[in-house]
């Protein structure tokens, strides 16, 4: 048979922190989509500000998980 073995993962942080970060990222992503839609529809006095805020929120939603992979 094969000699393949899966490398063991060291649990460096509690599961509650991982779950909290997952919820935060999900909220940032959905909030960013809402802000992008608000800015694109032209609602309010400064739609470009809502759109830019949406871009930042969606970027953070993708960037926070990527930050964790840099140490691996």
C-alpha cells in the first residue's frame, strides 16, 4: 500500500476564535455587497463613498483569511 501520511496540524488558536473570524468575514462580505449596491444605485448625497466603502469591506473579507496563510 501507499506510504502517504497526512501532516498533523498544530492547533494554535481555539475554535471559538476561528468561528468568530468566519462570522466577521461573512458579515464584511455581505455588508460590502450591500454598500456596493447602494453606491451603484446612486442613493444618498455621496454614492461614490458608499461604493468605495463596499470595495474596502469586500476586500477585507477576502484579505483577512489570506493574512492567516502567510505564516504557513
